[in-house]
C-alpha cells in the first residue's frame, strides 16, 4: 500500500513539475531574450522580438524537458549527466553552432568516411592474430 502511494505521488509530482517549469522558463526566456536582443542589435519591432522570444522559449523548454527526461530514465544523476552531456555535444555539433553550415556537409562526408574506414579496418583485424 505504501509503495502504491509513493508511486502515484511521484507520478503526480512529475506532472506538476512539468507544469511548474512552463512559467519559470517563460520568465527566464523573457529576461534573457531582452538582454540578448538588445546586445545583438536587432531591429526593434514587436513582431521580430516576439518571434525571437517564441523560438528562445521553446528552445529552453526542450532543453529543460530533455534534462528532466534523462534524469527520469537513468538510475542516478551521475549517469544522467554523462548521457546528457554526450547528447548535448552531438546536438550542438550538428545544429551548426560549432561547425558552420557551409563546412558542415564537408565535415559530415569526412566523418562518414573516417567512421567507415575505422570500422572496416577493425573488422579486418578481427580474424588475424597479432603478436
């Protein structure tokens, strides 16, 4: 009986935590968006500022919800940090923040070539004995 109560309590607290994050992330994105929009020097029109806030709000939301999901799916927070940092690195690499767009296609070709060469040489060495 006690475990069932805890299970329902943890389920409801997770749903409540998702709902609580919405206004918190909204306030965070408004403050951060105002500062960044002013520092970048974009044109001050209401429509452009609201589009910037829209994209910033949902970007913050999916990063927050991904972090909550990785904590919920892994057994402890240390493993979730490892999984999240690896995923964030790959996510940022292929989103264009680290590798600019014109270079990204050449980089992807090189990466696919490197991975295929690495795998084929590893598979060729499996049958051979080395001394």
